[in-house]
């Protein structure tokens, strides 16, 4: 089966026939290359030759383009590129980030011992979603592979053994994949089918395809039953054909990268893969891909950086599992009040002054990545350091001290899992050296005294000289031959040398080995046996260590379920401790979570900006629902903080549902089922969708999905079309959400919308405070009740550096380009390009202008008198006024 990733252009497949034809004209090494390429046509082959990994033909040109490595020629018309063998991992990481499928071809024998061409074979197949190598993985992020078939999305993390099924329709798959953080999503296709995969690429997901037959229900059921050793999938809850097809198709795709020889049958190497678990959205607050992006949960929109995202504001979780669980908690928050209250109870216990929270987090830092180590053990790729880390981790986990309040069941469950691992912990701690080697090629993992056979081999290797001295002394004394010498010759090996003077004393059972001019050399059965042992002692020691290591791997595989269970518990504790440490640092408070759809925030602070600005950040107050209307229209100029305010409310709602404390003076938050957002402007020109079309599509999705328990954030809806069209749409959308009763923050520059608060009970007005000082405006960044007087767009444009002539003309046009809206009736919309000159009216007189913009509240009586006298003088000098 071929799995095709979709970065264009991809590698050109080399068929078996092409390979056979080309092989006859190539060197033996290139014949090998063509043969392996025909078996893996969709892979970039990294072909080991000496100290380099070489790439040929299209593979060379692709890596030259992607990696920037030098492109040369092996022979006329054969492009070639190469990288040093020790730099492979870095280059592989780049290829995988770009979405390419790679195969590593290694030398399978020592070139010095090879007869003819060195035997080579594929040792690793890597795709963005199937990486298991520690050097290529982000410890703080799941590495997920997904496959959508029908109404089911199958998801697996080969690096941890996670295997899930998410019910979702095909059109929902990109959004669900984005929320889960899927790296690579496979779609089953029929021959000659060419699906549109652009939506996945836009979301940062690497798309790929598999043959549709691999997702056939019968084939999928058979494969799943064989892999998990059962006869009925109903025990796993798999009764729907689409779920079975998706799970079986994904399992087949994983087999093709991890254990190709077992593809289509049970794969022993995938023993760490857990049975598929059906995951539904019940009990979770739902966030779609748009909300994850708009709220910048994982990365910022402008720079695409993790720094500045919501996740970057937390104190760093101490364990790798905790870092992955933190992302999951923020992208899939709790939706049930019972789960939310339990999480807040745990954080409260950790914040108790009598509990040593820093000590717990320090201990967490000694815990290694249990699921990924267990997975590498199952795949046969674990290293000595992996197993040593297991021993240290189990010891650290045993020492974790948790508060009884809130953690009673968690502590009990963790203790039970650790108890099942105690024998393994004890064995590993006693067996492994303190500084284990990176690999077993030269041994050195096990301590002396662990295994008699290993000790003997090491003793022979280490103590050969002492044994020879002792043996020589024994023979010399026994046969009275003072000059007897036990020696070693590279040609003849070990022997006993006796001078001709004492030749007659040599016993008959000694076997003559070599005759010299003045002496004879002999061998004894004892020395011969010892020679065989000592000459192979090093090899036997390494071989024995490998045998012992394999036994340890089998032991790890036998308790993999306990390791994964313990890891899941530790990860959740780590997330709770992270929330507690962050709350203590930021002086956050426990939100009051209720069932009714309300949101009452006092002194709320944006989590990211609060960290960046500190005391300069101006907290906001927001109240929606309950005794207040559920929809608030937020007006005010650009740069005043409307978007920040509405994002702050949404983020604090998310944090509260995730089980975290929130940065506010007080917070009462009603349970939410979804957070829905439409913020910012973007287009999808490649898909024929303008900015306005994208805006309308996302808004339509919100209107269809929102319920009375949803939290909706809208920013500048309707600005991508004509003023009247945009205003009419924004008006209708606001009415729809107000009638629905969803908590909604609607930021707008359509000031006519604020009239809705006079006609609808579920609507109120908020505005961001601004103060004028002459021609200047001052942003106070505070939310208060009421509507903004105007948008101050011209003033903001001046602050942005707009040319003065443009600003002057804009002010003139602003006076006449006003659309009158009375109630809900729109009078008219004058053209923006009317060239009729703007004539001055009495109101345009400079004196009137100065009076209109005078800050009377800020003037003292004396200053007001002086201003009036000055204006009177100016008026007396103005000929136009005199006339």
C-alpha cells in the first residue's frame, strides 16, 4: 500500500519495470538504490554510502530545493546530493516539517566484512504523523496521525500508543483535526481521484491519501481483530461501519511505516498501540479552528510564534506529558460543571499555604516521558538511556506527595499503578550504571554482579594478564621449569614457551605448537579453552548485555498499560500544578462557575497582555446575562481596545472551563458549550473566497452552531461590503443572537446599531472610553456603559502617519458623507466620489470650530474668560465676520 503526502511537486515514482531496466546500466550500489526506490516510490531515500547519506535523481533535486544542499551529478544526467551521516536528524526534521515522506536506507553489515556490494535496507520510514524518534519529536506536543473515513476520524500517536475515534462529518474534519493538533491527515481515495486538500494546508496540517480499499469495512475489521487478539469489536464500542473502516485504515497506514513486513496482519511491533477509544464532544467545551486561531491559543496569528500565545503565559509544566496535557486541556476544556469544580478544587488544594507546591513541581521535573519510552520499547527502538530513565522516573513518581483534599482518588490510583511497577523500578535501579551509554554497540549498561555470564566475560577481558601470570607461575612450579613463559603471538595465539634446556620436563599431554631455534612452544587443553574465551570475551560481553537488554524490553512491554496509566495521572497532576503556580504568580482568583448563561467579570486582565504590560494594562469589567442583557454592542475608535476587551472575556471563559484560575478581581462564569469567534480579516484567494466571503461563511457557521449556552465574540462584522449592505447584515445578525440569548460581545463601528438597545431587551451598549484634547485623542482603554459618540477614524489615521493633506480632505468629506439612520430605516447613501466642492457653512468658520472643540470642563473661570476675549478679538479682525 502506498501512502501519498501532498506537497507539490512530489517525488516521481520509479516502477519496478523502470528499476529493472535501469539497474542493468548502473553500478551495484545504484542497482540497490533503484530496487529500494521501486519498493518505496513515494519516499525520499536517504541512502547511506560511507560517511554520507546520498540522494539521487528527483530525490536529489527535491532535497536541494527544500534543504538548500548542493546539487551535483553522480554521472552524466544523474543528479546527486548528500549530507554527512551525523547531520541526518536535523535534515530529516526539516523534510518532515515541509510534509515529505522519507525513508532511511542504512548499511546492514560492516563494509570491511562485506563480500561485494554492502547489504543495505530501509531501517526507518518517517512521515510527519508517524515520527517516533526522540530527536525529531516536540516533547510538549502530541504527534498525531489521522484518517477520515465517512463520519469517523481515526487518530493515533505512534510515539505514545494513543488510538482514538472521533465521530465527525467529512466537512468537520479539518476543524476537528486543527483542534486536536493533528500533524498529518490521510484521506482514502479511489484511483484517479484528485481531492482538494487546500483547506488542510491552510490549517498547517500535512495532507495525504491512502487507497480506498484499505478502509473497506471487512478488511478493516479483520485487521483490527488480529492486531488486538479479539473476535468481536463490540467490546471496544466499535459497532458503526464508518468507525471500523477509519480505525482499520489508520492501523494499516501505521503498519506500512513501522512494520511493513506485517502489513495487513498482526504487528508485534505495534503492541504498545492501545485499542481504539471512541471520544465524543459530550462533556467538553467545543472550540473550532477559527476560535483557536482568533484567540491565539497555541501561536500568534501575525508571527506564527508560540511566544505571545495563551499557552506561553503559563508556568512551564515540568514533565513532557504535562506539557502535552496542558495543550489538550486548553484546546478541549471541560464542559461539565462537576469536572470544572473538581479541577478548581485541586488547584485550591495545591495553593494551600501549608502545601509545598514548589517541591511538587521540582519532583515533577525528574519524571521522563513514560508513554514515548514505552512506545519506543514496543517498537524495538528504545535505548539504554530510555530504560534507565524509566527507573529514575518510577522512583520519582513514588516520591510524589499530593494534598489529600481534591487528590484523594488521583493519589490512590497513581499509587496502585506505581505498585505494579515497583519490581521493574527496583531491578532497573540496581542493574544499570549511573551514567548509561547512548547505545549498546560497546556495552556498558549493566553493573558488575548483575549476571554471572556477563561478569565472567568482563573478567576475562579485564583480567587476562593476571590469569596468565597466575597460570604461568602454577606450571613453572608444578613442572620445575623456572624459565617457562606463557606468551601470545598474533599468528599462533597463546602458547607455553620452554627452552631446550628443560624440554625433557614437558609432560606428554602438552601439544607442540611451534618449534624455534632454542625453544619449543606448546598448548594445553586448559590454555586453549581459556584462549577461546578471552579472545571472544568482549564480543560475548556485548552479546550478553544485548540479551539482558532485550529481556528488560520485554518486561517494559509487559507493563506498558501500567506505565501509560501512571503517565496519564501524572500529566493531569502536572497541569493542575501548572495552573496553581501560574495563579500564584499572577494573583489570579478562582472563578465562580454556575449553570445559568452569565458572564460577570470585574477587573479582568488579558492573560498575554497582562504579562507583557504589567501594571500598565487597564482591566475591564463585563457583565452579560443574568440581570443584564446577554448581547453587548461595543463601540469606540480603533486602537482603543475593543478587540482586546472582547478577547479578554472569551479567554477568561476558556481558562475557567479548563480548570484554571483567572486573572481578575472577581469572576462569575456560566457553563458554556462552545466559544465561537469571528475576529480579524483574512481571505482565501486560492479557493476563490474573498475576505467578505470568508467573513460571511464563518459568521454563518456561528449562527447555525450557537445555542443559549454559547459564548460568541464578533468583531467588525459587515465591513467588507458596501456600508448599507454591511450595516443591514450586522443589524440582522445582532438581532438573531439577541433573540437566541447567547452571551455575545459584538464590537462594531456601525454606531447605528446602538439603537438596538432601545428596541430590544436583550441588547445593551458598551463603549471604550476616549478623551479629546484639542485635536488629540487619548485612549483610556476602559469599558463603560453607553455608546461611543463617534469612531474618531480620522484622528486614528493621523496617529498612523497619514499625510496632512489627506487628513484635511477627509475631515471636509466627513461633514457631508454621513448616512442618516433613524430607528431601523435608512434614508440614503451619498456617493463617495461626488466631485462637487465642499462649500463652507457658518459652522465651518474657525471661531465656531474653536468653540466647538474647547474643553469647557477643563477650563478655569479665568481661562474661559481669556479664551472668550481672544475669540472676540479675532472675530473683530475678521472681514467676513464684519460683513
